[in-house]
């Protein structure tokens, strides 16, 4: 069986090291931040080339021109990610997890999905967290990393009948019934995206559940509306003039979110499916779990697939990855003007391990954090009362409300993290 080896174009290849690399001061209520694993989505990008082609075809209309190649991180997106990195660095320094200035490279593991937008976002987060330190993320060569693209690889292939059954259940029994329920939202998008009086093709296609050559399911007919809502949100977040955002039909963040109902439907029907999520993200969740257990009684025997024991592991991925992890955990959120369970640019799923100073017991905080749509649009500095939106997850019984958020006993919380890892959807993986 192949062992996957991420390659590095900079540094940040971590060796085994105790996370307690420098003195840490307990919070006022007695907790010390001991380890952090965070999984972040890439920043603002234009539509991908395939999405641009599809949307132009179904609306028979020219869409706004972006100044970077389709799917690449924009300069605005880079700047927004730098600010999120600066803010997270400030939080982690205040907690004593990372030092002031430049830490040693082996205190970090920063690894990105191999697409340009994720690699560039990882660099932006590093530039914000550690300005002037010259750190660079690692990533595999080629376009497929089993940590992030497991859903396109044979080792995590789906049983088509099992996947189809769960998708149909989420649809409410049939694709036809779901399309009928969502017809008003298709009509809304048609009015927004098609020229007045034009008889454009959008909304006329019958929804059809299909599986591609790599085994991934999609719903033909729904894809255009789902992508349309996401592109409108990206236009607003990028700071395009309001008469360009959704062709002038969305002048506030709330109005943008009202056009994303079909975007959420796509995730409800295709990503937030327990079986599909477990197959697609067990490899990623397993690496998170192995990292969080290191240095505790929960740690198993080390093997080549065990990641380096570092205070900070930063993984930069895609909304698909985070939606799978969210589903495996059973974690839901509603942040600000975003639609329920939305994963904005640079939205981050955080796993923070704390140690209680007086007892030595470990706790885990699981949270999701993201800049608001307007903060990204304005490139707002995250300081004072201008903070990111966040939601905590109650991952176990006997969780505690503390000054740092909701802390849950580590052993019970890790049972929640591990509960949906599918051992048949794992492959050997090494961060070297």
C-alpha cells in the first residue's frame, strides 16, 4: 500500500518535539492551552473555470471579470487571510501556545491542499501569524492529496447503492420531490441572473442524480443554482461594486445569503450525508485525532502514519473537507448573516486542547470561527469589538463554560471525534 509523503518547497517539516516548548500562563480560571489543530478553508476566489462556463451557459449572460485565473486566490482574499492569521496568532500568543517573534520551525506543521488557492491561503495565514519569519507551507506534488481529496481516490471509494440510498433519504424520497420543493428558489435565481424578459435556460433542467468517473455524486440541474449562490457571495466578499454583486440584486450580506438556499441544499443532499462524509474525511479526521491524543494517555503506539507532535497544526483545505468533518462530528452553526452551516472563506474548524493547571486533566474545545461577510468585504482589522464570528460545539457531557469557551473532557470529546472514522477509508500517510 502506498504511503503518501507531502513534499515541501519551504520548511515547516516538523520533527517530534514536546508541545510545552515555552512557559505558558494559566487563564484566570486555571486552564492552559496545550495544543491546537485548525482546519481552514481557502480565501476568496473567482468561480472555477467549469463553474464559470456552466453559469454563462445557463444564464446566457456575461459574468463579472476577475483579475486572477479562475479558481485562484485573489489579492483581496490573500489580504483577508493575512488578517485572520494575524488575529489567530495574537490569540495563540496571548494564550502562550506560540512565542512572540518567530518560533522554531519544528514547533509548527502547516500543510495545504495542493491547489493554488489553498497553498496561497496557507502562505497568507503564515504571513499574518508570523510576519517576517519566512515560513512556507508543505503540500504534495500533483493535484491529489489523500488528506484532502480522499473522495476522489480509490482507497475511499463509495458503495454507490449505500451512498445513493442516503442521498435519496436526504432529498425526501426522490429528486423530483426535492426539485418541486425548491422551485421558488430556482425562480428567484432566474429573476436575479437572467436578463429581464429573456427566456434563458436556467431553471428548466430536470434535477438528476449522477455519479462521475471518480465516484462522486452530483445533482445535475441543482449544481448551477448552488454555484450561483456561492459566486454571489464571493463577489460580495471580494468587494465588487454593489451593482455588480448578483447583477445588482444583493446589496447587503443578508440579501446575498437569501440567494444561497440552493447552495445549502447541495450540501444538505450531497456533502452532509453521514456515509459520504465518513468515506471522504476519515483520513483527515484520523490525522486530527492522532495529533490531539499525542502526549496524553489516549495516545496509541506511534507508527509512520502518526503526525509530528507539535503545538500547532494548521491544515488549509476546502469547504467540502470542513463540511465532511462537521457532519462526522454532528456539529452545526449559524453565524451572523450567513446561511446555516455555511463555511465562508478562511472559515476555520478549531480543535483546542487545554490542560487544567490544578488537576492535570485535559479538555477539548471544538469551535468554528469565521470573519463576517462584511468584515471580509471591508478587510476589517480584527481588533477591539471587531472580532470574528464563532460557535462552540458541545462534544461531550459535563462540558464546562470557561473564559476560553466550552471545554469538554478530552476522553469523551475524542470519542465524538473518533466515532465516525471508517478504518476501511484510511491509507498510510506521513508528514515528511
